[in-house]
C-alpha cells in the first residue's frame, strides 16, 4: 500500500495531524491579524469607519510626507538585512563548521558561550551596548586606546552615518547563535558513513567542507537566509530599545518595524492611526510574502535534498 | 449520603454568600498609570491615607511600562479590560479617549471646583463644557546647577543670556567640569529641556503660544527661530560625544558631579536628591536683557480620570474627589517634590529645591509647552518633529532656519489657521 | 600515521580554538560587563564600568531590591510554566503539521504550507486588540492560559517551517518498511520519525523559547496581575518614566538569564543525543 495511491479513500490521519496546529493558529493568529489588516481599506471619518478602497495606500506611497518616511525605512531595512546576510550568516556557518568537528575539545562550552547573547532580553542588550559604546563612561574609548586606535572612536550611535550599521552589528552579535545552531544541527545530521567515504577518497579538511558538507547543508542555508529576511523585515525591538520610537538620529535608524509601530500605536503626542498603520503592515506583509514565495517556489523546490 | 450532599450544598452556599458579602463590602479600584517611579509612594503613603479615610474601598495602583503606556491602555480600553481609574496624559491623547467614550465626563464632580480654568485646560473638551480628568500636577522647566562647583569656580547664577554663556565659557576654560549635561540621542531632551525650556522667553509665553494656534504667528517668525539659534550655541558646551549621550547618561553625569549645569524639568528633584552628594540650586531660563519679563514653562502634566465603563462609578468618584482635595495635594506634592499641585489651595512644600522652582510662579509669567495644545493633532506631528528638529539643530546637522521652515511646512500642510 | 597530517590536524585544531576563543570573548564580554555591574553600587557602575567590584563598590543592593519588590520567585515560576507549556504545544502540534505537509501528497499541500507560514510575516502584536477581546470573552484575562495560547499560535509557523524541511530528509525506506510491518501512520510518526528529527526539534525549541521568555508586550496586555506576572514584566517595574533603577534592572535580568540558559543546555544536549540515536537505526 503506498501513500500516494489514488484509490485511498479518505486519509483521516492527515486531518488529525494538521488539525491542532491549524485550529490554534487560525483562531489566535490569522483571524485577529487579518481583522487588523482589513482596517487598511478604511478611514475614520466623523468617528465612523468608512471604506476608502486603496486610498490609504495612495497616501502612503503618493503623499511626499508619508512616502519619504516609507522609502527611508525600506532602504534602511535593506541595509540592515544586507549586514546580517554578509556578516551574521557567514560567521554563523564558520562557527558551526568549527564546532561540528567531533574531535574538538570544549565544544559544549563554546556552543553555550556563543549562544548566550541570543537569550538576552532587548532591555539588557540595549543597556549593555549603550554603556560600552558610550563616549562618556569610557569602555569603548579605553579599549581602543589600549590597542592604539583611539582616533577611530566616534559616538557611533549618535551619528547619522554610523548609527544604523552599528545597530546592525549589535543585532548580528545578538543573533549569530541562530544560524550557528541551525547549521550545526544540519552538519551533525550528516551520516558518518558519507564523511568516512570521503576521507577514504582523500577529501579532508577544507575541501571536505566545500565539496561534501556544504552541498548537503544548502537547504539549511536556504532556511537561515529566508529566516534572516523575515526576521529583519519584522525587526523592531532592538532599535526601539536603543534609539526609541523616533529611531534617531534624524530617522537614520528607522526601519519598517519602528515606522509601523509609531504609526499604528502612536507615540508621545502622536495618536495611533490603525488605518495607516495597517496599510504599512500590509505592504510589509507583501514584501515578506514575495520573499518567502521566491524562496518556497523558486529556490526550495530546486534545492537537491539528500535523505539519510 | 443524601444528608452529606445537603450539608455540602449548604456549606458551599454559605461560603458563596460570605464571599458575596465580602465583595459587597470591599470594592477594589484599579489605577492604570505610566508612573512606575511612584509605585512605592502610592503603596506606602497615598493609598493607605485614602483607605483609612474611606473604609470599604481598596485601591490597587497598577503601573505599566512608561513607554508602552498609551498603546497598552488603548488596547485594554478597546477590549474592555482596563482599570477603573485612568491616569491621563495632557491634551489630545486623553481627549481622544474621551471622544471615543472611554473616559467619563467629570462636569458634575464636586471636587473640580478646586481647580482654575488654566489647570483644567489640559483635560477638557474644546468647548470647555466637559472636563474629564482631575488635574494632579504640573512640572516646571529651568536649570539645576551644582552649587559646590559654582563656588569652587567663583561663578554666580546667570540672569541674562549673555551671563549664561559667560558662565558656560568659564566652566569650559577651567576644564574640571563639563559645562552642561545634555545629549541628543533620545531627542526629547533636546526638545523638552532645550527648546521648550528656553523658548517662552522668546515667544512671550502664552501670548506667542496662542498666536501660533490662531495663525497670527508662524514658526518661521523670529520669536520661534531665535530659541533654535540659541540651542545651536549649546553644542560647544556639551560633553564629548553628546550625540550618543542618552537621557539617563545626562542624569548620571550631573549627579556624579561631572557636569556643572543640567537643563531640567522639576520632576528630576526627587531623583537627584537621593543621588547627588553635593548641594544643588536652580535658576529659571535666562532672559535676553536684564529687567525683561521672564516666562517659564509650567506644564500641566498629569491628571486622573474615570473609565466610563467602570463597574464602580460611585467609589471611583469618591476617589477622584479625594484626589481633588487639599489633603491629597499636600501629600502628593511633598512625596514627589517637583510635581507641583494644580489646585487653587496653596500647599506647603518642604523641599528647598522644589520651593525654588515654585517661587518662579510669583516673579515670572507661566505658560505651557507650545506644541501640546491642538498643534499636534495632525500628521506630521509637530511635537515629534520638534524633538527631531531640536536634536538636529544642536548636532549642527540642520540650521535653525531650515528646521523652522520644515516644521512650518509640516504644520501648514494640515492645520487650517496656518494656511492663510 | 605519518607525522604530517598529525601536525596538520594539530595546527587546524589550534586555529579552530583561536577563532572560537576570539568569538567567545566577543560574545561574552558585554554579558560580563552587565553581570559584573549588577554587583556594584550605582555610582561605581558609571564611574568605572569596566572595573570589578572591590570592597568599596561591591553591593547587592540590586538583588535586595529585586527580592523585596514583589514575589520574584513566583514570577520565575510563571515564566517557566508559560515557556515550557507553550514549547510543548508548539513542538507537538508543529511536528504533527510538518509531518503531514512533508510526508503526504494531497491537494492544497503547498497552499497549506504557505498558509501556515503566513504567521512569520506579520508581527502578531498587530492583532492585539482582537486577541485581547477574545481573551476577555473567554474569561482568560490575567491567566497564564491566555499567554500559553498566544505563544503557541505565535510559535507554530516557524516550527512548521523548519521542521517540515528537516522531515523531508528522513529516509522513505525506513517509513515504508514500517508500513510494510503494518504500523499505523501515527506509530510511524511518533516512533520512527520523531526520534530522527530530534536535533531539529531541539533547534526549534530554542528558537521558540527565547522570544517567549523575553516578551514584555503580551504579559503587559493579557496578564499584568500580580499573580500572573512574568519575570520580564516584573523587572519592568524598575524602569521608570524618568528614574531607572539600573541596579535592580540589571540584577533582575541577569537572574532571568539563568533559567533560559539551563533550558538551552538541555536542548543542545538533545542535538547530540538525537544524532547518536539516529546512528543506531
């Protein structure tokens, strides 16, 4: 009896496997979220919701005041994402590759130590890094001084040209544990027989990594890339904790998440605007959806998978 | 078996009715607030005083994270899980809640007559008919300085702007202290303790503020650009790397004795009293020429209202009447020096620094922050833009004229009286 | 063995250690700064943030404040209950759904996969009001159940996404052998497949638990009462509008690292254990 047999009547077990996840997820996540997203087609006029079609989107992309903020946030977001792809993921893969060597001592220690930043709350990360990078309390300046590079010091978080990159690197520092762990899990599941066979053929060390392991973990690299993309385009907390909802200096660190939060929930004297907020959220959703679809249908289906 | 069941039923009925009776006797009111800072003051001083005077009503002060307060409160009100009493932000944030029917009108509340129209102005409908929050306190802007440092350097308190910059210059030359503790990282410091602190002297307090609202003056007028020009001069007297200096950094710089002057709000007093180990003094924003009328920002900041959907409106009103009483005013003002009561009844203040701040009410004209009433109702939001502009001007990345023009363009884009 | 590869591998091990130690220093230095400063007086934190506490600056005042304000042990218990219960449901429901998606071909399979992945694309915060209304209607406000429900829903999309990728790598031969032996689909899932994807389960568990443990928003909205406060929410009390008690915040949040660290160590052990179990098959 094969699973894909067309005569199979009703395969109840599929429903049983799917039901709990689909039910909880639909009731508590999908319905509330789409209830919110549909607000983007309405606007409050005289205290009542009025259907306005795509007007909010026209305002967001057409009105120079809104569109300037939007494009600024979108551009910053892409830079934020690029930093993660270029720094976080290669470092994550390198660390995982080093850790997956079964003969390496103290693996458990490294694995735990490197992961510690990932479990910290944003309040601590924000406070700690601001304390370290602060020009006033002197941690970073004295460290740079000790290695003779004092002249390189600048109040990075307060400068428009450095602030976003600095926050990107702090975020990399915090989250490098995620790709590391995922790749580590993938590397560990490569069966020993394959590696032994490779060693018999004289493929060891670096070339073993490039020729044997890397192709086998490509699906996992695909996953971390798409997760990085999704995570970065939904990112919010770190910037909010470090620079506040106005994402200073002069909106240089404003990304879509902070722009959305400020608009949707309001900030200080600015009253929340759920309608425009939902319009921003819908566009963010479309951007991310496009990315995920490219991955799911364009990349994932083409990746060759090996079953062990 | 049967009798056992009956007895059990009786017993549980008795327990239930007892619980019911207890509930009928004791009503618990929950206060929503953003003032985490005051938790112990409420728990140890204010609530016990109220509960002693009003048996049968229990009060639970439940502050949430200050930065999330507005968002959290709105969600809770919309879903119907908010507390009975709501701490009110001034002006539009609370007005919006009243308009949506979340805050009850307090026009009939006995205690409201203890407050002047000015005190009530931040929590009343535009037509002046319905006040919706009982005013609790205002905060006053000015400068707090390190008395020991001033004595050490032989400096006297500046009264005019020239004297002010001369003092800053001397401190800078001496080099022992950072002349002024302020940073631009958090932006609101620059706007609130910078622009709104010194500004009223330029736009003549209420006169200029009202002219801006009516459209007679614009933000590009000299009176509104001048304060930015003065702020731009502050840059040279701030600490190294002030661009990345946060608000807590500034507080610590000053209380650790590393900076001589701190552009302040009176709310700092209680915190500074416990943290600084030197003597402190305060002076109002310096005027242009000796003898000019001085203006201070005496900003209505905090009030408390009633959730329109509370199950205990009578008890909540009892509490609000008590908040409006002189007893509460004196209790609150002395527990939290720097938060000045708004009721007409004068209150004895014990803290010397707080006394200094409140004494300016006698010799200067009071006003409130220029962006708070009406002008921050639209998009772009004038208050938020002012944060950004003030920080930009101090950092030197935008000229005072450009910043003023940008703000004016933003305001003109949605505010009818400014459209000419 | 000839000497050359030996030196080679020795050199390689040395290089590995050098890189790993360097990165460990980068990773731990800021954490150490925070933990060390939590044992110092406020003045000392800012006067010299890098120095270790000495007899003059050493102070437990932060920890004392934390212990005095509210019932922090109880907050820890709440956080643990919420995190562990949500993890359990996310892993169980997520693995089941991922198995259905990766194992069976049925109409709408990829659509279902996409549907279940939508949740990672919109921040769940936006649904706050509707979620809160749901909880008010269900009488679940100020219960841990409300938090567990929300976090389960929040964690599922990522779990399904990662687990279905890993489940595709489980050998068909093994499953078909099971079917020939007459095992039911449920037995195949619980007995054959689940043990093989333990590394992936452990990974998902770690990814899921961190945002749950550190979340401030939903505890603030759904369960702010004293009895249901979580650690993150409890620590928030010390962050005021104008005055922040950094001693207490640092102490509370330094303490809050420990339980997650223990959970992480447990899960990352599962990684290895999973591999060993897989090798025996």
